[in-house]
C-alpha cells in the first residue's frame, strides 16, 4: 500500500456545485446531509443576535417540522468535509486556503470554517498563516515511515495479545466491517475508503477495552492518510485500494486461526504502506 492522493487536481474543496453557486458539503458517514450548511440555531441570517433582559432562556423559533442545527453540528460537518477534501487531495500540501473563500464554497460564514480549520491545525493537518488563512502541511515519505513505525509499536503487541485471547466468534463479527472496506475501495473514492479503513481498525482495537489506546491509534491512522508532497491526484487507483482492503480479510483469517506470525507480518506490512 503506497501513500497517495485521489481527487481533483484543482486547488479547492470538494466539487458539487448547486444552483446559486453554492457548494454541497460532501456527505460523510454519519454526517447530516446538508446541501447548504445552515447558520447556528437561533442565529439570524445577518449573523447579529438579538438581546434580551429577562432571566428566562430565550428559545429559538423553529419552523414546524424542521430540525434545529446547532452551531457545533455545522462545525462538525465542515470538519468532516475538510478532512475528506484533504484525503482526496482537493486540499493540496503547501497551498494556503482562506476561511472566507472556503465559507463561500460551503455556503456558510467564515466563522465555522475558521473553527474547523483550527481543529485541523490541532491535528497537525494545517498550519496558521497570519492574515492569509491556513496552509496544508507538507509531509514527506520519512514522516509517513515514522507514523508507520509508531503505529506498529502500539498496535502490533495489542493485536497479538488479542489473537491469543479473543474467541473466533468475536472476530467473525468483524467480517462485515472488513468486507465493507473492500466495497469502499471498489468505489475508487479515497476519502470513502479512508473512513471505512479507520472504522475496521477501530473495531479491532476496541476489543482491547482501552479507549485511550483506540483514540491515540485513530489519530495516528488519520495522519497517515494525509497526502504526501508531490503526490498528485490519481496516483493510487482502485486496484491499489482494493488490494489494501483485502489485507483486512486476511488479517481476520489469521486472527481467527491464532496464527501469530501471520498476524505480525500482515499488520507490519499493512502499516508500512498505510493508506
């Protein structure tokens, strides 16, 4: 599995324009389908909040039959969309993107985009450029190799321990997740596969009962999925993603058989070429 990027070569965000020039926020697993991300609940269209002097809380006026979309929900949708754009290569390493321009693309104000970018900055995906916006971090093969080494140091011992203790029927329950990664890879969409890939690994490590380990491992996994400097869209095709996904089913077979040497070899190879 080689690191690469899939998506449009244009320096922008996910396509999908809708009438009126607004962009559609890419649908992510579990995300709200928002053709146009709405302002926070109770926030007037002009962005100016009303004042009140009563002690009672002021409730937003919501049209009957419509759900309230909280500001945190808007921010979460933008974070998911930006992560997908990053993995797909639509946000390219070294390029600077401003919150107002991205906000226009998503049909929202610059504020939730800026908040989402701050989250990506905390994750190490982008860095703040004063008075300009956010630059996508440039990474090389060495950083990817370092991430693979750290992931192996953390996860291989855990998987070997689980291989000795987890009964075969529990591993069999993860078969649908492994097969889902193959279907996601077959779509050729790098962002879709990346989400499914993390879901499978998260489920495996969750059997350890150590939530801190799961969170740390997923953060490392996400960082390993960012594109490298000079990696153009399309470098990894559908066949590469499918081959990567089939390693999940092979890993499950080895875990069920309690073949520790095969587990060790598969996990090490999987991390070395992590998508």
